[in-house]
């Protein structure tokens, strides 16, 4: 039972790290990349930013599940 809680904790850590990475990429994107997609993120902030954040959270979730 303790092993299950430990694995669940590891999964949550992967999700949190992926979320923080998504926020950092969205914040730093205008500085790092000077492309049209970044301008679209600025214009339509919610949909593109949430898409990137959701994508990275899903990657974190998949990596966490494979490490179980």
C-alpha cells in the first residue's frame, strides 16, 4: 500500500514539473522564439497557451505512468 502512495506521489511530481515547464515556456516564448506562433499566442492567449500547457502536462503524465 505504501508503494502505491509513493508511485502516486511520483506521478503528481511529474505533472507539477511539466506544468511549471509549460508556464516557463509560455512566459519565455516571445524572448526565445520570434515566430508567428508566438504572435498567435499573444493575440489568442488562452487557447494556444492552454494547449501548450495541456500538452506538456500530458507528456508529464505519460512519463509518470511509464515510471510506475
